[in-house]
């Protein structure tokens, strides 16, 4: 998976590659899908949500430019896979999920895997996690019309945010960095994510 899907497409950060080699992705999907867990595509995780394609996880993680001391916020825990990858690299991961069944099963997995540097929360993450802010890095794994302002506000100086932004079906992956003179925004290319549903995302259907 790492060599053919991720290194071959240009992901080079050694910490990202090591984390992807280490985290057992098959544990984050249902038993029926285990054999497909290392394929080059997203997979359903129930509740009409998906675990992202491995390459997208790698690309977004690399774009966060994480170091050992970083505190990271993730919006959209889902299966917990992305959080587990982040937890291999960073100091602590705070992750929020709005669907209770997914929140509960990810939390159970983190316990079983002894990933004690992941802190979970059930609720609307589109407003961020004020009490734990600022964060060195923020990753949004669901698509919103725009990058939520409250998330940018919760970024530390020098902090990096990666989020899919755009329509309900296709988005652009954007990277926002908080610099001394303001915000810098770069486009990383097209992507497809499920909707960020919440106060600073899409309204519930
Ligand atoms: N990072 C996940 C990807 C899950 S898909 C993984 O590695 O598996 C995106 C997730 O975002 C879904 O589980 C969805 O329920 C969740 N989500 C959508 N809007 C949200 C919000 N406002 N707050 C928290 N989670 C949200």
C-alpha cells in the first residue's frame, strides 16, 4: 500500500510513511471489508460515512507538517484511522465526531490499541474545541462550503490547517497557515469527502 499508492505519488515525509506502515488499517473497517482495507479507495464505515483512501490520508497528514510536540485537532473521527495515524506522529490528538455510534466504536478501538494520546469528543466539531485551543495543526475530514472561521481562530501562530472546501459532492483540498502577517492559503487539488454537517458546515438534510 505505502510503496505503490503513496510513495509512488510523491509523499516523502518519513514520519508519515512510517505511521502508515504501522497503523493496521484493517482494524478500522468491518470484518466483511477487511480484505479490501489496503486497497486504493475509500470504504464505507456505516452511517453513510467513509474511511478515506490511504493516499488522501497520507497527503493530508503530510500537508500538516507535524512534529513530535504538536497538538492536533481532527474534525470527523469516523473510523478513527486518520486519528491513529496522527497519533503516531504528534504529541496529542483531539478528535470530534457528531455520529454517536461512530464516536463510540472509534473510542473503543483507541482503548484496545492503547492509543492513549487520542482524546475523543462527541458533538459538532465545526466550531472546533475552544477549551483545548490553540492547536498546532487542524485537519477537517469532511467537506464544508468554506473553512470554518472558528477553526482558523483556534490555530496557534505558525499553525497549519487542512480541509476539503467546496460543493456537497466535490471539493478542493486547501491548506491554511497562520503566519505573522496573516493567513496564507494554498490549493492542494481536487477531492471528494462526505459533508461536514453542523453550525459552520452544511445544514442537516
Ligand atoms: N477521519 C475519518 C473520516 C471519516 S468521514 C476516518 O479516518 O475514518 C467524515 C466524518 O466526519 C464522518 O464520520 C462524519 O460523521 C463526521 N462529521 C461530519 N460533520 C461533522 C461535525 N460537524 N463534527 C464532527 N464530525 C463530523
